[in-house]
């Protein structure tokens, strides 16, 4: 759960904006990493959020600040990069609005879909 919501809150930023997202791992025994899916990490590979690949995983009771520029406008999402945590709902929408306000306003809705995954051991 991100910020006590499931799925996590939709984050809104603007194209070209410098983004800071502080992730605090409140899980008692598991590491955590958060990936911003589809966000190009231009000169900020350590904020890609892939634990043990592009950054160290966040230890329990620790935090990490993602810092990057929102280069591309569009609808993206963020999620834990630990498989079982994504199944528990550690994900949310990430919207990068265009720098220029469009002249025609279109009503938008954000819909985050997720399937519940069951893992059975025999």
C-alpha cells in the first residue's frame, strides 16, 4: 500500500519538471524498490527503481529519494519491482501533463487495473 491507499495515489507532474519522490520502506522484513514504468531516466539511472540492478533495494525502515526530470508527457505508472509486492497492490498511476496547456479541454479519467495473483506451493 502506498500512502495508505490501494492502489497508490495517482501522481501528477508537468513535462520538464524536476520530480522528487521519497519512498519510505515501512515493511518489517522485506526490501523494496519502486520503478517508474516508461519514464526515461535521462542522466538519472540510479532512480530507475530496479533493485539490485540500477539501484540498491530499500531496506526495511529506510528510505530513498527518486530524483529525475519528467521528460515525456503521457500516462505512466509506478510499481514495486519485487514481484509479490506488485501482486499486493504496490502500484499507482503517474501522469506527466504537457508543458503547454491544451486549448481544447477533454475530461480525463484514470483507471488502474490489477489482477490478484495467487501463488500456490505444493
